[in-house]
């Protein structure tokens, strides 16, 4: 049984934006009244959870800005990049890419178009693509300050990057979206209805407070049944005034007499606080899910799960979140920057210096009370490629390997020149060399003779929590001259792990920094033969093995400075300064 005199107000459902190619215009419309970007911006402004997540993800993506792994080797090219892209413009690109699903650059050429002089951010919500050509390519974009009033704000056509001959072009940056030709969906598309719900809940509760917590009503008109047209008119009039999150506080009724007066009956909502708490939490949870948030703790929201502590959750969640969300956005932007640099003949290994909620070290999460806690850059930025070498095993044979003993190193240095004594046999030289050894720390390759060379290897195990520097050194599996290691002390190879967060420190002594579990191993190599003299007598592997037995190298007691052959983890204060707060 139905009653046509009862009207029910239904919540509107969310629908995807309509993309239309209007025959009257050369551009493509996006959404109802060509206003979908403004719809997304309103969801950013009005939804507390959505606003917070977008802001924080944008900060994580931008981090400390864009750098180049090979910037030190290509200073002129890197200087050109810095002059072309301002930090402020890159920040805007990151925010728009996250909030709107796409962003755009304004590319300015020199007058002769031989080079790109400067690149600027341009608000993507003010752009609309031109209808594509027969090959499916977008050759231009239209710019307008108000797409709802194009008569007064006439759109201006600007060539797309690579399709024009003027001094300004538009490079549109967007990830691929299935079924989309002109625009890209935001990555939180499924959460948009819940951002609207969160806004409505907020507006309703505010209005509820302002109306004195009055309950829902049923309005009965008792002075006869109007015609269907009159019912519709009364229905629209009442619903316009009373429904929605901002309904009116007062109801004004005009009646012929008291008996025909309008009656208002309350519809109580049982357990109202729990009801709205559930809706609020559900909206928040679905919005975070839509943004691929792996842990609420990343955004300052307490969480209880199976992890042993918040620190464990933060560490594991960030690694996953960084790989799923942060890096894909960074790579998309770096690819766009590469296209612009390539026009100028510049090739750089660009990266974003990413923020981390905490610094993770060999033991897990770094103590948050440490005075040298720094938000570190991502592992990929570490560049040790200019250091180290691989040993040619066809030419050299390893005859001795041991943990570095600094005191013994100095003693071994003094004996290197004696290797040139022609009166000694080659086997005697090997015995004398390895027994008392040699390494010159302050000369460039002079520690090597015609027959011997000293090299150092970064040693230890790679753990799940090993620092980026330690992983790079161990994975490289190279050997290093001592002067190369000393030279690392002046280069930023392990940013933030020096005293009080400094970027440089003594790598020779402190390896990967405080709490590090790694050490240097000294390796001594013998040339198998004089490669420049095919008639030279070769030193055979059997002779090497015999020399090794004669040496008894394991019986040589370490006499060096302990810090050299110690893991920082085993040093006083775990390799940190004694003034560090964790020890006070």
C-alpha cells in the first residue's frame, strides 16, 4: 500500500564527472558546468581528513626538494636545472598532482627556440585540453581564469609541449587512467563520496548545535488535502528551508483556525552520539583507504594493531607507503623534468630528497630523543660510484685479509720500501710484507709497488634495517684505497650521521655512523706476474698457500687504534658523542 501524500527526501548519489566535447567549442569540458576541478578543490577545503592526508602526502613527496645523484660530476648542468625549476613551483606541482590528479608546467623558450630558459607552474584547474587530432594527440590547451564565464574570460589557446613554434608551451603531467583520454582520475577516487559524507556530518552537527539540538520532525498539514500540484509546491518550499545540513531553525505556519493548524511530531534518533561517531569514523577510515594510507600513525592518528609498538608500525608502514604512493609520484614528476632537460641536451639522475617520519638504523628505529635525529633522504640519493675498484683476479691474487688494526697500519707503512730489496727472494718478500705489512694512508697509490697492493673492503652483514650507506657499500662489493676512504670524509655519502646531524664525518673510523655493525677489512694482493714482461716468472697459487702457512697471520695481535677495527656498535656510547641525549 502506498500513500502519494508522503514525500521522502533521499540522499543524492555520487557520479563520476562527465567529459564532453562540445561542438561549439574547441576545448573539452570536465564535469557538470565544466567545473569538476573546483568540485575536487571543495572536497580538499571542506573535508578535514582529506585535507590533512593530501597536505601530508604532498610534504612527503616533495621532502627536501629535487636533487641529482650526479650533480657533483655535472655541476654546470645541475646549475641549469636549479635555475629553470624554482622550489616554489615544484611544491605547487606536487600539491596539484595529489589533489587534482594532474598538474601542468608553462615552458618558456629562448627567442630562437634553441633552448628552454625557464619553467613555471600553471594552475591546472584553469586549463582545458583541445580536442585531439586524428592521431589522438592533444596539440594545445586553453587557459581561462573562469570556465563558468567564458564570455567575460575568453579562453586563450597555448600550444602543447612539442607541438608549437612560439615561445611558450604547456607540458601537461598526468598518470595514465583507464578509460580516460583527456584527464586523469585522482588516486583517491573511491573515497570522494566519503569526503562529501564527512562534510555533511560536520555541517549537520554544527547546525544541530546552533538549533539547540532539536530532533527530526514530521510536519502534518491538517487543513485538507491539496491538489498534487499544491502538494509538490508545499513539499519543495518546506524541503528547501528545512533539509540539508544547514536547515532553518524556525518553522512559520499560517492557519485558518486552531483546529486546522499544522502539527509537528518529533522523530527521535536513539543513540545519536554513537550513530554520528560511527559515521565519522567510517568516513575517516574510507578516506584513508582511498588514499592508500598504510597506517593512520603516519598522519598523527593513534592506531592499535599487531605490532609490538608504534615505532614498529611506523617503520614498516612507511616502507610500504613510500613504495606504493610516494615514489610513483616522484618518478612521474622526474620523468617530466627529464623531458624538458633533454631539450637543452642535459641528462641528470634526478631524485626527490624524501622525508621520513623517523630515521631507521641497524637496530631499528632511532631514539627520538637523540640530538642528531634528522629526517633523512632516501637511500637512492647515496652515490659512492666514484669510489672503489674491482680486483683483476687474472693479474692479482689475495694473500692476506684481516680486520684493520690502525696502530699496526703505521708500522706496516714503514716496511713497504724494503720490498724493493733485490737480494731477497720473492717468497721472502711476501713473508716479510704480510708479517709486518705496509699501507700509506696519505699518498695516492704510492702504497702500491710493482708486485703488491693494499686495499680495504667494507665488511659485515646486510640486515633488513641496515642504513642506505651500509647497504650500498656492501652491495657494491668493491675494494678501496685508503686515500679514497679518507676522501669520503669530505663528501656527503651518509647524510645526517655526523656529529649533531652533520653531513660529513670520519668514515675511516666510524663507518656507517653510531650503532653501525660494520668494519673495514685490509686485503693484501700479490701480482701473479709482470704483465708487461711475458718472460717474467709467475708466482703460483701453491707458493701463495705455502707463504700463508709460513706467515701465521692469525697470531699477529692487533695494536691499532681500537676505533678502526671496531664496529661503532661496540665503541663507547655506541659510536655517538658522549653528549648525546640518549646517554644523559
